[in-house]
């Protein structure tokens, strides 16, 4: 870094630029203050000249671009296409575009015009409404949700009882009526939206009765062992007596 020269105000020094002898108060560097001001003024003049030349060049380029005639776009010829629905020859603008993912080679527009496509959508929607109306009239759609659920549950029960145990649905109804709709062990009704399950012997395969799900699972946990069940009863009685 260049060190700043120290000049004594009372002494006289010679400027390295103009070679004039001036007192030390006129110096801050090796050049006097007048020469420094002149150098700064020359720099500003040169800088302003470069800016003016750049502006002049930009204006000339802008004028040349404005004077240059715009390219005339040739008018595309009108393209016609025949609609497969109505058979009319219409402009290509009357046909909707095919989505890019569904386009085949050379196909850009659909075969139906926009008007025929709207009419087809209306007919399809009307036909769907008519089908739904017919189903409401002929099928069990008008039934309540719980009624439909009960019908479906009974159909599944009938199929399950016949395939698994060879039990007819009428026999199941007779067993349910004889038990008054209650579990054969605990004597309670089944939980809401459920039914009594069919209990059978795992040794003989014979149907023994109808149980709630809890009692049926409990028998399975005891492996249908009578001694284990008797021990459980004694254990409960002993625990109750000790309390």
C-alpha cells in the first residue's frame, strides 16, 4: 500500500505533475491539489463521453429494430373434418383435442365435434338416471339400510350354516325360537348387530346349540374339557368364600 507523503506547510515543494514549486499546504500526495482536481475533471469528461457513446449506440439499435419490418405470418389454410356422429363437414376448430397421453400416431382431434360430444354426454347421463330409477323400482334399493343389512346377514348365515355344518336355515330358526333368542350358557342376548353363533362338537362334529360369541370363545379356550371347567367353578367358589 502506498504511504501518504507528509509535507511541512512552511516548506516549498515541487509538483511531479506540473513541475511548479508550491508550499507544503498545497500537497497531500506527490501531486499538488490543482493537478489532482484537473485529473478528476479529465476522468469525468472521459466517463461522460463513454456513457454518451453507449446511449447513442443503444438508440441507433432501437431505431434500426423499429424500422425493420415485422415478418408477415402467412395465413394458414382452413382445415375441415367430417364428424362421425352427425356426418357434417366442419372446421377443425369445432373438434375437441385428444389428451396427449391418449393420442395415437397422427391423431390430434377427436372424431366427434364438440356439439355432438355434449349431446352424447347428455344422453349418457339421462340413460344412467333411467337405469338407476329402474333399479329403485325393481330391486331392494328402497329398503332401509338396516333392512338391507339384515337381509345380507341372513343370506350369509344360510350359506355358512349349510356349507360348514350341513344345517338348514329353518333348523337354525327352530333352535333360535326354542332358546328364545338367548345364549344356551349365559342366557343373555347377543350384542347389538350380531347373532348367536352355531356351537358344535369338535370330536363328533354335531351341532349342540346356539351361543353368544363370548361363551363360544370361552369353551374354545377351555378346550371343551369338563374337568377344567369344573376346576374353574371350584376356583371361583373358593375365591368368593375367601373374600
